[in-house]
């Protein structure tokens, strides 16, 4: 269902709280079938995103290291990568 959510396990450096929270928000939006509007500011939605982020952080901390890094780079890190023209 959420095949577009970026894999966070195995990143170097490890996934940040912001990256984990962004993935939790993306997951909650997908499950709730909501992309914007009043629901995104509803306390129940915000609390759900926070809980998903907390559980995700615990999960990532409990898993063994990956043998290879994920194939995709999280969106927040893509902005900081040097462009091909700079190489």
C-alpha cells in the first residue's frame, strides 16, 4: 500500500527524527486518505503521526544493521546532494 515511503533503515548517517516524522506523516496521510485540510490539524491525526514516529524510531533502533544501504535516498537528503553539474 505505501510503496512510495522511503526506506529509512540502513542510512548513513542514520535516519533523523525529522526523516522519521516525515515518513510517519506520509503513512498516516495514505491510511487516512487525506492530503490536506482540517484533518491534518486535528489532534487525533497529529497524535497518530507522533505515535507512528515513536514506534518507527524504536523499530529502527531494534533492528540489526543492513548489509547494504537502501536504493533510494530520503527526500530531505536529496536536497543536500551535489547535483550532477557540480561534479
